[in-house]
C-alpha cells in the first residue's frame, strides 16, 4: 500500500521550526539571561539571510557578464538584480533602527560574552565585497593583519574557494567593448576631449575673476580644477605616466560616452546599469557609516569585540572601501547641453530604435 503524498505546509516549506531553533543566547548559558541578546542575534541572523540573497543575485548577474558578448536580452535582468541588491542594502540600513532600540546598558549585559566574535568575521559579507570588486590589497589592515588573517580557518577556505572574477573587472571588460565610441570617421575621444578642457578652463577663469570668493577658497577651487585636469590627461593623453583611475582608460571612456549620451535609446539600459552600481556603492557606504554611528552609540570609543578600533575602523572603511568610485568621479567631466558635441547623424540613426526611421 503506497504512502499518501506529503502535504506541503507553510512551516515545512520554510523550515520554521529549524529556523526558530537557531537562537541560542550566550547569556542563558551563564544563568543570567540578557533580554536584548535575542534581538541582537535575530538582527544579525537576518543580515546573513539577506547576504545570501545578495550572493544569489550576484551569481546570475556575473554569469550573464561572463559571456564574451553580453546578450542584449540579459541587460534587463542584470539591472533588475542590481536594483534588488540596492533595495536589500537599504533594508539592512533600516535594520539598524531596530537594533538601536537596544540601549548601551542593555548591550553591556552580554557584550563581554561575545569576545572574540565580531561582525568583522561575516564571511558572506566578505564574499560580497570581494565579488563586487574590493581587493585584499585595498582593505584597511588591523594591527598589520589582513582581513583574511582575522577569519577562522574554515572561513578563509571559503573565501579562497570563491574564484569568481569581480563584478568591477567584468564591468571594465564589458565597457571596453562598447561600440559607437569610435565608429567610422567619428572619434568620441577627440571631440569630447577638446570640449571638456574648454569647460574646465572656463571654470578656472570664472573662479579667478570672482571678487566675492575669499582667497583661500579661490586657491582651493583652482587646485581642484587643476587636479581634475590632471586626472583627465591621465585618461586621454597617451604619454600620461600616472593614473588614479581603477578602471581601464577604454572602460572610463565608454562610461563617459554612455553618461553623456544616455538619452539615446541604445544607451538607456547601460546608463541605468551604471546608476545601479553607484546606488549599491552609496548604500554600502551609508550602511558602514550608520553602523559606525551605532557602534559609537553603544560602546563609545572602546575597541570592537574582534579587536578592531570599533567605530573608528568602521568610519575609515566607509571612505576607503569604495568599489565603483570611478563612476562617481565621472561627474567631474560631464558637460551641459551647450558644450556637448553633437553626434553625427549616421551614428544617431544606428543608436536609435530600428523602427524610428519608418
């Protein structure tokens, strides 16, 4: 006699019993339960679940980008995946509001029981950073130790086992293959280069002629423009010996082209993709800053349980661990409508919808 088929239920599908058995406060084991430790555990377990979803989204995004030619029909779902990651990161920032309902005194009831465990040791978050493009040599070291040296051996093995290329490197390769930047007799580099230099020099003249600017401000603004010109020359002049760009010159050139001519039909999805990557970088930075403020609120200037400098370390990572910062720097070189070189008619037709001329 055959067994009746198992009926799927909400609890069995989500494994609710198993999920709810995963909270084991350390304070219970000491016989002095701390009420707020349950909140602390659940918030961080929720983080790990969302980290898993982010890695799941990156799996498909990076598989699509791994193709020698990224399929046009995949750009939509790449953008959708990046937007989902951005929304998850916004949610992670919001979870700090819940965690901050715990008072510093409530945290101190169980904090000492956590040493040497630390959120620094979240291997999933380290995987996300690495998959996006934060390399080990760009990370802030703690007491001359690298991030990997602070992890448990099994977690170091997990990081080492992940051999996926970074999304940043895939983006670089994809942008470098962008057509239209040079097509036939048209060269974006030549027409754009002259327009940017003229616009920056006009800004420099305007600053020097403004009598309302205090001299220190005038000098600072003039220096900023000179620095912008130097970065621009490092990108577009072949004899430049130094460059502060992380992406290749061809990729930066293509990203500029996409940003400047974003209203052309063929560039609208690529432009949204660049915007989504900046959204992710901005949300990660905001999360780091909010996390730093929350830690400072809870423990002041004490060191973290994992041995870092606590809030000081987190504040530093917000500035130093930016991944897609090149895309933010592009704004320095964007042009207004009056300065933007017009595209040749033949190129505009190729970049439009195929039925546009009908």
